[in-house]
């Protein structure tokens, strides 16, 4: 693992220290890594949402659509329990 040093104003450093103490992080590095992971997840979700928004509609999401989804899940659960 490589090291990165960052400079923070006192107010931000105090905030980080409070978060570490209050939220159970062992170090400020753990807290910052968690923030970075969340930002990566947020960016990935944003990309997926934009991709979905740009795609053509697949059809109506009506009762039959959801019934088909439930049926697929039930089938997957049944076939998975046989293993």
C-alpha cells in the first residue's frame, strides 16, 4: 500500500478526528479510504443511471413484468437449493 500525505485546515482535521472517534474507525486513513470507496460507488451508480436513462425503453413495468421477475427468482432459488 502506498502513502499519500494531505494537508487539511484545522477545522477539517478536527472533523475527521471526531468522525474517527464517533464512528469507530481505527485511524483517519480508514475514514478517508471509506469516503473514497463511497465516492467510487456513487460514480459507478451515476454512470449506470445515465446509461439507463440514455437507453431505449424495454417495455412497460406492469404487473406481468414483476410477476415474471418473481417467477425467475423462485426458479433460481429452487435450482440453487438442489446443489
